C-alpha cells in the first residue's frame, strides 16, 4: 500500500454533486485503507480564503482580471498552508475545485486567455498538479436547478456563460485524458461512487 500523499480534485458545473461524491469517497478511503483524508474546497477553506471568497462570490463586480488574481491568491495560500503540508505527511487530499475551475470560469466564462489563467495558478501553487481530476459533467440548465437557494455571483451568470464553462472542463479533460475521469453527473449517486472508487483504488495501492 502506498504511503505517499495523493491529491485528487473534483470539477464540474454548479449542481453536479461534487460535495456528495467527496463525502462518500472520503469515508470509503478512510474505512477501506485507513488513510488520513482531508476534504477541502476552493475558494475559501482557510481564514484568509474566507475573506477572498466573500469578495469574489458575494461582493461587487471586480472585473475579470481582478477576479482571476483573487482566485489565484486564494489558491496560493490554500496550497501552501493546507494542501501541500497534508500531501507531504502522506494524506489523501480531496479538493472541490482547483486550477481547472479558474481556467473554465475566468478563462472561458470571462473570456480571458485560458493558458494565461493556467500559468498564473501554476505559478501560485509552485506547479502542484493533481494525481487525478474527476469531472462530474452536467448540462448547465439541469445543474442550475439543483443549486442552493441563494446563488452567488458566479451562479447568477447567464446560461451561455455556464455552457462555456462546461465545454472548458470537457476540453481540459480531452487534452490530458490520462489524468481525468469524466462522468455523467446525472447517473445514480451509487453508480458514480463505484466508478470513482474503481478509478482511484490503483492510486491507493501504489500505482497509476
């Protein structure tokens, strides 16, 4: 059994069920392998991050570039204070949203240059790349119906915005297929969990 830390991210549009699947996966890893599991999310799962989250999701319109920089700042702090230390001590880190979300939302959604957005986050995180990214794919029209009662600034964007975001997630997965698992988010929860655990188990026993 591998003792090395593992970094797994979950991506997809609003309402895709990322929280449910990370909860199920964390319990499965802890029970089956006895590993320390850290569940985290972006933006906002640090004290500094909470302030940034409030600005980017609930504050006034910042402009696309300011928004992108704030997400990168949150990610830099998140990685240096929480994610990388956990990986270094051998934990399995499950993160709800990471670099792919910035490429999708600020790159495709805000129509900034996708590679510049990716490069910014790679610089911010000192090139920390997930071992696996699970994309829960959902039609935005269906996903937005499943969102919370108080949508944030991103969730309130147009359907066209969210369709561009979806296509970006799928394009990123196609470009680096070996590192991604793309699933239909409308499949039964138990079927999704089974597919995720099947893909992740080799990582936990020491192979890719």
